[in-house]
């Protein structure tokens, strides 16, 4: 693990950034497609894959299982034919929660999988009970050992599974497992994120029979272990990266084009910012901020509640909080998905933000408040991927010079963030440890 830092020169509330930011493929879709490659009978080409640390970690886990994983620019070729192990590497799994999605394809294809408790960002409890309950309903046996679970099923059976709460990972993982099951599986109360539909549409091109992905009910007719035929997969644009840059642009850019994105996947974010006063227009694949010249405190405050798609994404909540520190009035932010996601507000408060923790899931923000340089020797910390972006965004908004540590967490979800920011005029440097 690196201990790189960012050195950032703040804009003191001036909107000096301008230019174009191209959005990468969605990390949260690419990771699931990488796992789904296990279901195929030959090498799979994945296109528009973001080159970030989470993708690199999952690629290394696949290699340890025996798969061949080869990078070529933003393409990955995965050959699953030589997989010889179904035991997910414990050390690598601790780096990212998404490693649990490998359990579905491995169990469906090989009849057994061993996995440790997955890791990832420290943003609250993210239980995998629904994964386990789903596998049991499909006929699997689960042996819970110390620090790991061993799941076995010679042939998964189609069944009906109702999720107690909407879970993106659970929906995707059990959907993938069901593609090689015997009979029909019906998943109810599913998550509806566009990344799920993106992967399902590709699996159907490979020979799966998945109906309803992107709605609350998904019906999968299994192939009874008949492997899928590999076709090329193209990752949907990353709506979280696009939303992050949109919020950054609102505070720091006079004119910004966010290209290669899907505005129709970002409607909750775009609608709120427009109502706040941010000058935004959209095309089929761009979100454009133009003529954003009013003083930074001219935006109106608003209340927000995170919610499963198509509601406001929890993954954009942190940058939104930074935005609301510069809006005029009081805002209440209610986090309904992860109870540990407000720790980063301590960093904004150090800079001068007026944020009150009402309870572990709810904060009150009073704005606008200038964000100022810390006393000499003090640094800012990235607490997770999205909170890291929020802190970088606050530093760019603020006055003075700022140091941000734990940059490796930001690298998990944003590819070469400092290069993208410099390309639109930001003064940011990576100090390599």
C-alpha cells in the first residue's frame, strides 16, 4: 500500500477551472463483468475498463485463481479456461468488498467456492447474509469456518428469492449464479442500478436468458451448467465519476464539459443542481456547465436523502456535502444506505465548514462558509473513495495550500485523478512516498 499524498493549491472560491473531462467506464459494472467472465467457455474481451486500483485488485484475484488477465490500454482480456482454484485470496479480498461477486460465478461453474469476509471502504456494515441465504435457497450447503465460508453445490437449482432490502451486489451475484443453474430463478426486490442492466444485457448476448434487469424483479432461466459463449463487453459510463466532476465543476469551473457519460443515469443529481442554480445543460452523452460565473455563495441550499437507484446515489453524497457547505442556507443530508459515511465531515470542519452531526445518519450544514488552509503541518485525510474526492474538491474550493493523504483510497475508484484535474486547470501534484 502506498502512502502518496496530493498537494493542492486552492482557488479561494474562484471558478477558474475550464475544459473537458472524459468519463471512464463504470467501476461498479466492470468489476461484475470481470467476475462474469468465469461463466464463459473461452477468452472474453472487456472494453472501456477503468484503470483503477479496484480493477487491478480483482484482476490479481482472478490470476491467483488461474485465469489469464491481460491489459491493453482500457481493454481487458480474461481467459477463464485454466482456473484451477475456487478459493478467493484472503489478503486481496480484504482490499475490496466487490470480491464477493466472484462467489456466484465460481459456485455456478465449479460447484464450490471458499471466500473470506470481504473488505473495502470503512463506511458502515455491509452484510453478506443475503448472498448466503440466496445460495442456500438454490440448494447449496454452507460451511462457516473461522474467517471464511465454504459453499458447495454440485448443481444450483432455480428458485424464488426475495431480498430483505435492495442490494446491488446481492442482485448481481445471484443473477450471475442463476445463469448456470438448473431451472428458473426469480429474484424479487432487486436493485435497479443501470450497471446491473448493462452486465445482464451482455450476458444475454453470450447466451444467458435474463429478463427484467433494471427492474425490481429479474427472471433467469438457467442453462444447467452449459457455459456461455464469449462476446465482447463494453462498460457503461461511470455515473458516479460523472456526478463527482459535475459537483466539482459547480464550485470550481466557469465552463466544463463532462463527456462520454450518460446524463439519463444522473437525473437525480442534475435536477438538484439545476434547482440550486447551477447552469447545466445536457446532450445525449454530455453534461455541460456553462457561464457559471456567479459568486460561489449564490447557489441555494436543499435537503437530500440518499436512496437506491433512481434516487440520489450514496456514492455521490460525500461530494454533495462539500457542495452544500458553499450553498446559502441550511441543508439536511440523510444517509439511508451506510451509517458510517459521515466521518469525512471532520476534515471539512477543520477547514471551516459549519456541519453538525444530528445522529450517525443525518447532518445539518449551514452555508456558505469559506474553507481555509489548515495550521502548518496539519493535513487532510481521505477516509474512503468518495470521501477522498470530496476532500480534494473542498481543497480546490478553499483558500491556501492543502495536503491530502491516503490517496491510495481515491485511486481505488478514480483513474489518474490528478491528471484529469490538471488538464482543466487545477494546481494539484502527487507526492510519491
